[in-house]
């Protein structure tokens, strides 16, 4: 009888550990970004931050997450017409807020293109 209780206790402990690990495995973070262009830097920044906000809302809806924490994260540039952005094309300074990091560069067709990035954790 004693070994029965010991086996039951070990089984319940194992189940408890599996449940605890499953909870922490579901929590995590992801980097999201939004890119947009504009006739000037202010317009491109506003549009890219709006695109980022839309990406965050779509991600929350797709994953069925109601509450997230958002912090600024430097994005990789997402150029429309180039494969990369050379250092001389960046328009400084970068725009950093509590919830987004925006970098801009001179575009091929548009005067300014910006990418905004954020780290979203749940």
C-alpha cells in the first residue's frame, strides 16, 4: 500500500511539473514591424507607426491574446524597391518612443520610407 501512495505522489508531481512548464512555454515575445512611405519624414513616421499598430492588433487577434506589453525594438529596414539600405541613405535622428523604434531612409520613389518596430510580449 505504501508503494501505491508513493507512485501516486510521484505521478501527481510529474503532472504538476508538466502543467507548470506548459504555462511558461505559452508565454513569450515576438518582434513586429510596420513600414510606410511619405512625402516627408513626419508623414512616413506616422504611417509606419500606424502600420505597426495594425500589425500588433492583427497578431493579437490571430493568437487570441487580449493583453500584451509593448516596448520599442529597433526594426530591420523593409525597403520596397531595394534589397538593402546603405548607411548614407538613413535620415537621422531615429524616432524612439516607449512603444516603438522608427528608422527612416531616402526612398527610390518616395522621398522618405520608415520602418517602426516593437517587441510584443504576453
